[in-house]
C-alpha cells in the first residue's frame, strides 16, 4: 500500500515538473536516490 502511494506521488511530481518545463530527469534521479535510501530527509 505504501509503495503504491509512493509511486503515485512520484508520478504526480514528475507530471507537475514536466508541465512547468523543469528538468524532469534531474528530479527523477533525486527521487530514485531517495527511494533507495541514499538521501535522507533534509
């Protein structure tokens, strides 16, 4: 359940970033690292 919510949240964030014309790849890389536990909450 939690994983499904995380995936949905990630998808929404990427869609919003793309809509604003931001670098989606950079955000994707950050979220991937976050999901793997490489980056902790700041």
